[in-house]
């Protein structure tokens, strides 16, 4: 369907209706509809917006047909691995996947902050578990799709030391590393909602993790999912350590924790004062931009950078690319602006 029509329908009819419903309920419903379209159970494919993919860019040996990827957290169990390409995404991250199944943190786990253009997230690596996700993806025909797996350590009580968490990360890598459809990995060291994840933003633990990952025979490129609220020096030491272990990709960045972030509407952030979680969208944008520019300035062509956080338009995407990003990823922009945003960005970047 024409992007302009999808945009008008989304903003005036679909979004107002969906935003009346619980955010997690809507996400589950969209996942079911998306997978139904994928399996052609429902002949509604004509409703999809036009992806408008045009580029062919070779990065780390992979051919990208669009600069725009789906960030980790929207398709966390791999239900939408095929259909997202038709919306215009050039690459699609599944996950974060963990070795053990986890039902997620206690609800409520999602809340919308529309004036702040943000989403409160507290999923904590809700996951069907790596074996189950791999089995689901094994059943899809994914030739021609750029699928990546975001790997985290299981957010369960018995994975409670650095060594156990590293073993747990490695288990997921082992399950996916020989799958022909897995074209890249993300190493998630920055989820503020999972107990062990952020321990790996500490240099000593990070070094142990990347050394272990580098020695387990992974042939696909790896992108480290970096924290949002990290100072330049600390970020640089993590980048250096990853480079020493052959990891060249970095995604700036994950969610924001600081509720005093200037991008929040004061009333809105007060309304969720008793709800646990961290934030996507506009509040992530400034730090993400700064980190992209800084990392490009310091490390030049040695790094591949994915800009992620607060991208709501083709102008936002262009800004990240001119700051130094090679590619971009998003979730929240699609939720607030509509699925035609991806095609609009693809078209806008190519002009
Ligand atoms: C609902 C939701 C779930 C998320 N879950 C994950 C996750 O499992 N792993 C991860 O690395 N990032 C996760 N994120 C963070 C996003 O990948 C992204 O870094 C962040 O939202 C900034 O991008 P955005 O402003 O385009 O959403 C999640 C974000 C949202 C909105």
C-alpha cells in the first residue's frame, strides 16, 4: 500500500485505537498478525507499506539493501523474522535471546510516554530460550534475509556470577553460530532491566566475555550493544578491548535510565514514577549521537557503527549517518510514526 496512505491511516485511525489498549497486549497482537501475514494465513499483505529499498552496501562482508534495521527487543522470539523485510528493513535483529527460557520481569513491563516520544521498558530478557527460538527460525525460509541474533545472559536466579553468565552467553552463541540464516550477532552488555547484563559494561568482565566469545569459533560479524549513559573514556576502553579481540561492530545505544533526562515531559515522567523500567526513543537520542560522533572521530575506519535511539524521521537518520554511523536501527519511531516510516527513511536517504 502507498506509504502516504499508510501514514495517514496509522496516525488518524490505527494509532489512536491501539494506544487505548495495553502496550504489551498490542505488541503480542501485532506479532501474531505479522506472523500470520508471513505465513500467508491471512491475505492482507497488500496492507503492508512499501519498503522502498534501494541501496547495496557491503559492510563487514554483508550486503545491506537498506540502511535501516529493526533493533533488538521488538521481535524477541523470532516470530517476525521474514515479514519485517517487506516493511523495508534491511536487517532484523531477533532477541535479545537467552539460553534459558524466562517469562520476563513482573508486569507492567511496557508503558507509553507519547509527549516524550518514549517507551518505558522492563521486559528483562523475556525469551522462549535459545533452542526454541532456533527451532522457530529453522522452520522459516530465510534465504535473502539479514537476520542477526542479539545474545544476552539468562535473567534467572541461578545465573548469578560472571563465570556462569559467560557460559550462559556462550551456550546461545553455540546454538546459533552454525545456522546459515544467522548473518550477524549482537552482544548485549547494556540491558538495564536484566540482573547480570550491565556487569559486562565493566572493563574486566567485558574483557573476559569478549575473549571467551572470540575463542568459540564464530564466523559472523559481532556488534556490541553499548550503554547509552557511558562516558567517552569508558566507552573507548570497551571499544579498544573488543577490537583487540577481532570485534569491530558497535551499536550506540541501548535504553536510558536517568529520569532527569531533558527530553522527558515532566508530567509524563512523574506519572510513571512508581513503575520500574528504562526508556527508549527521544531521551536516548542526544547521548547516542554524541557517542557515534566521538567513536568515529577516535577510531576512524577501524569500527563499524550502528546508530540507534530516537530516530523518528529521514532527517534523524541522515543526522546519525553524517555523525559517523554506517547503518541505523530503530523501534520506537515505528511505534509512534507508523510502519511506513522505514520506507520514508529509505526514500529520504536515497534522495
Ligand atoms: C520494547 C523494547 C524492548 C527492548 N528490548 C531490548 C532487548 O531485548 N535487547 C536490546 O539490546 N535492546 C532492547 N531494547 C532497546 C532497543 O533495541 C534500542 O536500543 C532503544 O529502544 C533505542 O532505539 P529506539 O529509540 O529506536 O527504540 C528494547 C527497546 C524497546 C522499546
